[in-house]
């Protein structure tokens, strides 16, 4: 259901040591982006492999590396996408999923929103000494069932065991390879004023599910994470409007706000959303009001954003809503010529206000 919420913004960035890696560098927000764009990517730019997509800079400038969910790999046939992700969450099991489902769906979704068909996965395990085999078995069973649901094969992997206390029970790394069976999407640099911003479902479910489990909260309504594959909804969207999609992105760490800020940085336009149109279910809205969190900053694991041309927006929404994963799909805003603020939100009083970029995560260890 559609609901509006005027909660507090994300907590301020804290504890970022300029000389050392800090927890804030792993939260998917401003510190993460700065570490990636100012420290890691410049050191990799000289490699210029096909796994690191470039975009041309301005006149006379060097190419720059772009942030993407999957690299575009050029082969004779077909063109491939490759992505990798590491997964750590507390608790390991939460309403609607666990570390195993999270690891498979997360990588499948990165490939899907990049425009690729997921084909193969790798799975690497880092296990803490003393981890009960029963716990490991449950997580591996979840990996296997999720992969089968998504139609992907886990074709390689690795296992390491480290001393007690070196990791928190278990960390997973998954890498995925998919095929581009149709041309890759243009990407955020193609976003133009007038384009429409769509969300595939209600937001904040994953973050709220984990928050509830950590705090022992019980809700009157059945509730769980949105952890799941977005591939069927992505495919439905691409079939319905094959030439009208600018870009897509799953809204994981940092939530909707983080995605919008990344896109605004690349397209140099202003992205405006209407709070009243953002779908937020009653449980998420209640939890956000209780803890003072804005749902626009909460992580999702089965919800994605898309920017489409205005003339295909209605068709795109119809296609999404015909999928179980997209039945709550909504148009939440539009792209405007670049103003003072890269991202704005029109709240209940009807005037657009800046939507701050997340500077940290309301919940650490979320995915």
C-alpha cells in the first residue's frame, strides 16, 4: 500500500579515520562511495580491463571508471556480465530469509538490473572455528534452493576456516556471470529531464525485518524481508519497453536515497521524488516512526529502481504490476534540469526539499 512518512534522516557520519578503514566505509553510503571513487578506483584505472567499464570524460579529460552493479565483459559471443559481492549479516536468520538466500539473490539481482541473464555463480565461505554444522547446513540449503529458483548454477567455490573470533560465524562471497542477450542499458549518463522514476515495490522491508529480529519485535501482521529475485520483474519490464529504459539499480545498502544520489552524480540532473507516492507498508512505517528512521534510507533486497522515458512510463508500470514481485510498483518522481540540489523530495507540505545523501547506515551488518 502507498503511505507517506516524514521521519528523521539517516544518522550523521561518524568514526571515519582518514588513515584507516573504518566501519563507515562498508555501509554503502557517502564514506563507501568516497573510498571507492577516491581511493580504490583510481588505483585500478590504469588496468583498463573489460571488467572495469569506462565512460568518456569531458573534452581533453581521461576516461573515468563508473560504479556499476556488474562489469560488461566483451567476448566473441555472447557479451557477458560479471559481478561479485560479499555478504555479512546479523542475525544470520531473519524473517523472510537468511544469509544464504541473501547471497544468491543479491548477486542474481546485480546481474539482472545490469540487463544480463544470470547463468553461473561462485560461492566462497569463510567460516569461524566452532560454527555448528547445523547452522552451516541450513545456510547451504538456502543457497541451493535460491539458486534453483533463479535458474542459476553454483559452479565453483572455496572454503576457509579461521580461528574463533576472526569472523562473526560465517561470511559468504558470491560472484556471478550472466549473458547480455539484448543490448546493455544506456546507464545513468543517459538520464534526461522529463524521465520518470519507478520503484518496483514497497521500500524498507529488508532493513525493517532485520531491525525487528535484532530487537525481538513482534508485529500483528505477518511480515518479512523482500529478499528475493528481481529478475522476472526486470525481464517483464524489458519486454514491455525494450528501448525506453535508461537504467536500473537494486536499492540495497543506503536504500532509495543512495541510488538516487549515485544516478544524480552521473547524469548531472536533479532527481525529484514525491514522498506521498513512495510505497511503504504499515509495518515499515510503524517501525520507522518508532526508531526515527526514514524508510528512504533503509536497505531492500528484492526491490529495484528504474528510470524510463516519460512516454513509456504507464506501459512499464502495467508490466511490472503483472508480476508478483512488482504488484506494488509505483512512479515516485521525475527527472528535472539540474538545480541547486542533486536529489529532492516533495513531502506533505508540497514544496521540494533536499534529500540528503546517506552518510552512514541506520543498521550495520545488513547484507
